C-alpha cells in the first residue's frame, strides 16, 4: 500500500472513532504532511471511488500521485465526521466530493457544520467542489453509456443468464430496463464496483456525466 492508501486507511479509522482512533489521527497527520494532499475527494461508497479513479485513469491521470486521494465514506451519515477530521477543525485540508441526490442534504449540513459555508444550496455546494448525481452515480453511468451497452457489458462478464433470471422476478417485471439494470448492479457485494469500472471503460469521453466531469475539473485546478 502506498502513502496515499495508508492515508485513506488512517482517515477512515480516525473518522470511525474506533479504539485506535488516536493512533490513526497521528498517522493521518504524519502522512498528510508527507504527501501534502491538495484536496481530498469524498465519495459515498467504494463503487463511487472505483468510478472516479477509473475515469481519471482513462484520462491519463493518477489522482493519488497528483494529490487528490479519493476516500469512500462507507455511508453518507458519516460525512460530517469526515469533514471534521479533514477540514478546518482537523487537518485543514481542501475537500471536494460527489454524492447522490437523495443524500444531498447530508452533505449540505456536513459542510455547514464544518464551517465550509452557510445556507448552501446545490450551487453553493458546487462552488466548494461538491457535485450531485441524479439520481445516483450508477444511474448517471447507465444513461451515459446507454442500456444496450450495459447489456453488452453484462454479457461480457458472463452474467447474462443471472440478469435474465433477475428480470423475471415479480418485483422487476413492471420496472423499465434501465431500472432493472440499476437494481441488478446492487444485488451482490462488489458488483457495483465491478460494473462502475467496466461502464467507465465503455464511456464515450464526450458523454461523461456532468457531476463526474465537474469533479475531475475541480481536481485538475
């Protein structure tokens, strides 16, 4: 694990407040001084992290090396704690991020409580480098690449039969194809991250979802 990876692990342990939180805080401070992050990118889960890092790599960028480590929160309700650890009350680092529309209010409140703005709407969040996916990142990627391409990707992974069985479930029959594809990605552990990377590989550079494009533009500054 490189220094950026160790920094991520230390930040997550510190924010979680486990028994080793004090040691994790010391490690995070030491590693931050070593790697000097320009901005820490906060995303909700590992699939979001996978998508951001995969798209950056496809564009010839290494976010860790450039000073923009991506940290997965492991749940939106912890955003306030991460901002406390990383922001003005903690390490004093710049932050940016990506969230889903249903969780937008959590990010707004976290930013405000961390002293990073007041009465923030979406435009205010975006000015601070936090961008909102409608409805979530998987939905953005499915719309960007198209349902036919997603089906091709499922075929390529050898999961087409599993998907067809999934489609025949009573709860899925009235849903649109796009909704079925979206739900299928979340039915097994690790599948969302797998498909996030695969869909990014099939993404037309001219059709990068706006929230992702803006986030990467912010980290290029």
